[in-house]
C-alpha cells in the first residue's frame, strides 16, 4: 500500500518541471506495443533500441540473452533504462511464451520479401516486434514461432539496416498508427500512478535516508 504522505514528501525533493514532465510522458506511455531483441551482440545497438522504445512511448523492452549475456550500455541508452521496464530472458522460447501469455501478437522482423510490409501493418491487436542479431538476424526458432513476419521495404543496393535503425523505423510507424486509432492503448490509471511513484523515487538522491527521515518525523 502506497503511503500518500510519503509520496507527497518525496515530491518536495523533485522539481516542478520534472513532475510535470512525468505526467506529460505518462500520457503517451503504452504496453499495447512492445519490442523484444534476440541475442543482439553489439551492446550499443541494444541500448539504442531501448532509447527508441522510450522515445516512442513503449514502457517495456524484452531482451533475450541466450548467447551473449547482458549487453546494456547505460551511457549509450542515455538514461532511458531508468524510465523503461527491461525484462530479461535466458531463452527465446521463454520470452515468446511470456509475450504470448500477455496477449501479444509476435511479429518477427526479416528482410524476406514475402513478409508483411510496414504499409500492411495494423494495430487491431497487441503487438510485440521481435528483432535479431546484426548479421545473422533472428534464429530459425524465432521465425518459426512468430505469428507473422514483417519487413521494411528497401529499394537501394543495401539489403539490411542496423537493428537500432530498423527498430526506430518500425516503432515510429506502429505508434503513429496506434495514436490515430480508436484502440485503448494507454496505460491504465493505476499503472500510470505506479510508474509516477517509481520515477519520483528514482529522482530523489539518498532515497533510503530521505524515507527514514520521513518515518522518524511522523
């Protein structure tokens, strides 16, 4: 149970501008669309995808670490990991099962020309976009277990995009469609308040000492 008095006390240590910004950002946050990365080797790419997720309002990012372990570079993510919930999985199967249990339609990104194009994308169902490693792309098991495949049309000599660039293009298209739709895509009120409280706590230096002082003064 959240203590309203404690939250009000903690708010006094956060600037009005930052509190206002929290409210503005939370109005655009969504769990209707999410992104998952399978064994992205270059840590700066994984971090850049997390940054794009934050930019386009996604609250969750899912990272499969079957081969390469933890690859998050906090410097390149530029603090985005503070505001985005990162979920880690030891295997592709575990990640996809979790996403499917939450009701997501899993769209695997691929350069294959027989896949859906971004122009054919619809947002009538919760979507999890799945991105793969830089050179190999997604594993065969990921492609097989996905609900559908999707690709970014390209007309030049280059046949692939950096994973972080591809993610930004896909997420911009998907969130634009979402914002223009009648879908109920926003966080629930209780989710927004939970995130707001969490972000307030992350913004307070010496949080444990401040909370201890609050309880001592009661």
